[in-house]
C-alpha cells in the first residue's frame, strides 16, 4: 500500500484506479488481489483518496473487482 499510494498522495489525487495483469491470462481475482484491494481502500481513505476500481487484465479480457466484489467498495462496510 505504501508504494501504491505514495504518488497519489504526492499529487494530491482524489481518486485512483489500480490495474495489473495476470500473465496466466486468467483474470479471476486471487485471494491476494482481494486482500490488497481491501487494504488499499482502507489506507487510501485515510488520505481522502477514493479507489474507483481495481482491474485485472489478462488474455483477451479483464475483470473489474468493483463489479465482482462490490461489497469492498461500499461506504461504511464491515468485512
């Protein structure tokens, strides 16, 4: 999270989108992808930065974690 958020904090960003690839081509979010997304949301909130989505690309497609795990992005969530 520190590495990911350092530049948005410096730039006084109000929102960010994370994007990374799965070389295997399978865009299904891993448990680690979900945990990282949750962490980034929590830490970004401290700095009033909103995570708009976390997108995984691979093969010929993509998966939006916001679409597949929308509960992570709810205000006041308890997970």
